[in-house]
C-alpha cells in the first residue's frame, strides 16, 4: 500500500490486492496442510502459489509470467528450507522473500513486489502450516530405520537388554542385528540375553575350538573344521590348518561381519530357552539357527543375520 501511494496508484485497490494475496497464500497452506511432503505435492503447491501470484500481479497491471515464476520459486525454496534441520522460521521466511524478489527481478518484474509476495508465502503458508511431527530416536551411531526394511513397534513393553560377555563383541555386532535379536526376545518374553561370541579372528577361532575340545563340547564341523580338529591339541598346527582351509570355510564366525553377523548367545542367559528357540526360527531376518533343539545339537544359540 505504501508503494502504491508513492507511485500514485489507488491505495484501496492495493489494499484489496494485498488482502487477496495474503488470503490466497494462507488458503493454499490450509489446502496442503498435513499432505505428504512428496515432490509431486510440493510441485502442486508451488504451481498454486505461482498462479495466485500471477493473477494478483495481472490485476495490478503487472507481469503475470514474472509473478508466476517468482511465486512458484518462493514456494519451492520455502518447502526446501522446511527440510533443513535447525533452520529458524525467520531464516525460512527470509529465504522465500529473497527468492521471490530475485526471481521477479531476473524475469523482468518488480523486485520489491516479488519479495513481498515471497515473504507472504513463507509466513502465511510455510511458517503457519506443515509443522512435521517430532520424532525421537534412541540409537548411538547409525540410523536404525534406514537399516530395517520394516518397523516393529511393541507398545508399553519392558526393556529388552542384549549384553556382551566381552566388551569388544559390541564392535562386531550391528545395531540392525541387535534389533533383530530383540524382536525374538519380545516374542519369547525373554528380557535379557548375553552374546558369548561373535566374529572371530583365525586365532580366536582356534582358541574357541581348542576350548570346546578340551571341555569335550561336541560341535558338528564341516570338512574344513574337522581338518582343524584333527590337529588338536597342537594350537600352532590348528592355526596353520585354519589358514590352509580358509578361515571362513572353517567357521562362519570368521566371515566378514560387515556382510554377515554370526552370533552365539549363551543359553544360561536365556530365561525361557524353548520359547526363544521357537522365536529365533520364526524370525525371517535370521538366515540360520543352530542350538540345542536343532539336529546339530549346538551347545549355544548360534544365529546368522545377513546385513542387508
């Protein structure tokens, strides 16, 4: 209105057009309120703002095409700014005002009119609508939702705790695998388990096989593993045989844990062993289960989880 007064135009007409522009910006915000922030929806939103801006400009004797592009660009930058974490509202509105003015000027329109329209769009559409729901996450160094192909929600459930017999094991088990184990824990009603072994170096594999043989714990090894067992009790010869056969052929524990998490869970840490066995078998994210209830009669809950 002040600009119209300086230019000798009708103040009443300018006020009416300003009211129309503000109402259009707010109305478009209401129309898209709660809509998913997809590219298609934001393109429609930008088009609606461009059309509204163009019409208002044409009614005021301005450049329809310039106002259309300016309004659409301001809406687009506002939509993008809303996705930037930590960006303040005034910063977002400033970006729409700047974009509206610059684009209007670049396309032969009025910079000030474009900036004012961009500010309207930023404030009345974006700032007053589309606040996203807050999401709280509890994770340490990875985005769990990106790792899981589906989200499992257990309402009002007590905590499920996965412990490690050796702190170094925590570096060899992904958050994805921990979440997979907790799915089976929840199904079985088991609230705490302890991981007794995971990925191993060849030396660690020899120590594990040596201790099993020393304690007369039977494990059904493949031919490569049996070749290593045949070198017992000479640890050095056992280690040489591991390298001759290939560590990953001797035991999946020696596989690349970035591709496959191989995990042993101590049965002594599981409150309901039979239920946990069934829950592990039911878990589609676990590719292999060996335990006291499977034909292998493994002394531990041995599970293998591919890292997708």
